[in-house]
């Protein structure tokens, strides 16, 4: 089995790392007699260049065309069985892409997982306020807001906070000091939208995969503002769990993963050294294999072929 995980940058590597951590529990040595299957994971950095991210593209048409091109070339070049879009920004574009020629490739995004997390959490705590923190593109699309409203969540319960450049800061701030300050800033901005500033229950939704790396700092920032009843929803964990189930359910009941999954990292451009250093520090404790794949990145300009 060959699955692709893609993102508009390196946030989705946390989904890869969590997935491999989960799957290693099901691996067996090479010489085991247990029926075995093989898994290959390819991470595709879906950004066209280091200085041309999706949030910098002035028109939605350019975002759709760029992402569609990378998806089509991914299918053409490596023929995966499935593609998982571990990115809120890109997931909201999925239904607007021109379908790939290979109809057998399953393509799914993280947004539906996030929406279900939100609905389940609010079902258990119907009076809680929801704070969605994400990139400008994800917030302006209003995808999460619309789905919550459609499912009966009152508009006054929903706070949407755009955090420009925070994902880029996370990728480049090795010691995390700048990121902690920026998180504190955006948390304060989000709380300014509360009509009544009390220590009422809050549900924080991390709507960008990069934010997962600093989940504890988000929670700490809210606690420091007096909000101790905070539930943090991290869709990266739920995505990894869903992918694990997809991998294992595709096999016979008694089959077990042979050794660790093979993971490759593909990008249309060379990842800057500062990002590699920062992400290595963040990912290695979860999955050294994922960290090594980033270090051994394969540069594939053909991902941008027309």
C-alpha cells in the first residue's frame, strides 16, 4: 500500500509522525512467520516555492490551479493508492479541483475530521464557546463556521481568529520563543471577541496543522488569561488515527505491518536549512523516521509541470 500525505508546507509532517508512531505497534521483525504487508508513505510538500505560499496568492483561482497541478503530478509520478490532504487551507479547495485521470486514487482532506471533532465536543458541552484559530485562507473560507451553523451551533458561540504568518513562524523559530509570544498575541485577540469575559468553558480548535507542534503553548496562553476550562481539539491526532485504521482495515485480520513504514519526502524546491533544523527538533521525539525523511528530502520540480 502506498499513501500520500500532503500539506501546504511542513505542518502535515506531524500527522506523518503520529501515524508512524501508531503503526509501529503493529510491526514485526523481518524473520517473523506472521503474514505481513508493506506500507509506503510519501509526504508531498504542496507549496510551489519557498516565497510563494497559498496565503500569499492574491486570488483563489491561483490557489486552486497550483494545488490541482501538484495533485495531478503526484498521481502521475508516483501512483499512490490514496492521498490525504493534511491541511485546512488546501482541504477547503478539494471540491473545486479538476478530478485526476486516475479515478481509483482516493483523495480526502482533514477538514471533515475537524468538523466532526468540533461537533462531538459541543455535543458533550453544548454551552461552550468555540474558538477556531487558523490561517487567513481557512478563516476567510468560513468552512468550519458554516458547518457548525448548519448543525445547530449558535453564531454567538463561534469565534474565528485568523493568525497570519504564525505557521511560517513555527517552521522557522528553533527555540520557540518568538512563537510563544505570537501565540499569546493571537489568543488575546481572540478573547477580545468574547462578549462576556468570564472563565466560561472554551473549546479551542487548532485549524492549521502547524499549530499542533505548539499545542501546549496554546493551552498555556488561555490558562494565563484565566480560562482554565479549556478543551483543545487537535485534528492531527484524529487524522493519524483515521489513517492508521485505513491502513490496517485494508489488510486481513491476521496480517501485521512488516518492519516500520517506508517514508519519503518530496518537494518542488529545497527546504531552507532553518526550517529543517526547527522541524527536526519538533518531529524527532515523535518519529525519527519522519525527521530523517525531511533531512533526505527529494527535490522534484516536475511536481509543478503543466
